[in-house]
C-alpha cells in the first residue's frame, strides 16, 4: 500500500470543494489525508466542515502581518509543521507570491470556474456570460505566479444557456468542480502527473 499524501487545503469561504475532497477521501477515491486546513478568514464556513473530524485548522489573516511576505511565510511555516506534501487551493481568494510558490514547486493546485486561458481572475462565470460563450466549464491547474496561468491538469466543459445568469452557470459548473478536483488530486497522489514544459502529462490517461 502506497502511503497517503498529506494535503494542506487553503480556503477563504464556503468550502464546497473542500467538502468534495473530504468525501472523496472518505470514500477511498483519493489516497490522501488532510494535514491542515488554513483559512485567511476567521468566519469562513469551510472551517465548520472539518469540525469534529480531527483535522487541524488554522486561521491566518493577512491583516495580522505587516507584509505579504510575512503573511505567506506564516502560511508556509504552518504547512511545513503539518508535513504537507500537496497544497490545494479551494476557494482561496489570494494571489500567492513567488516565495510561497518556490516553497512548493509543482505542488500547488487550484480550481478555476472557467475553461482557462479564458476568463481568469474574479467573477469568471459573469465574464463568460457577458462574453456570450456557449460553453464554459472548469479547470484544475498547477499554480504559478500569474493569475490562473499555471499548467492545466484537467478541464471539463459545461454548456451555457441564453437564459443563464452568473449564478445559474456557477451552480452548474460547481457540480462538475466537485468531481474534477478530487480526480485531479487523486491522479497527483498516484504519481500520474508529470510536467513537460507547460504540458501536464497524465500517465495511462484513459484509465480512471
Ligand atoms: C469555486 O467556484 C472555485 O472554482 C473558485 O472558488 C470557488 C470556491 O467555492 N476557485 P467553494 O468555497 O469551494 O465552495
């Protein structure tokens, strides 16, 4: 039995992706355990989701640090204390700087609610509606220093209807996020993701 990968999950809000990851671990779909959940918002609902599960939680708020660098140093120190091997951004609403990223090279994942490189940044679903695309979706990618610009791991498309609002589209995309993110994390934990330049090569791509 291969030992399970230790995840550190960073959140800022409601944590439905965190929930999907917790469920997938419980169901044996991901060979991982969550070492720590870190929130940059003390009242994030995501923190409630791990209550009673014996998972460490930490609140690390930007306002408590003079500089972004010190804030990120605190994040990295906490991840290290919990022996985190893969950092999972799950609705973490901050752009990470180079110090953080170089502490976990190729070991930080994010999920974005659009088909990158279209519609990076905030309000991706609203951007998609306003542009008038007929398909949008979600993307799991490795994190680099840019805004949603790192190597793409998995994507899934979702249709956009003329009657959609940003909210209805977001709900349709979110359902897919909850399947795609655990799948990408599972591939990572099985050692099936390799970087070749910008391309993420998936070993045995057609095997689930
Ligand atoms: C999701 O739409 C995700 O794609 C984006 O932030 C949102 C987080 O939602 N990065 P939740 O906190 O996981 O429910």
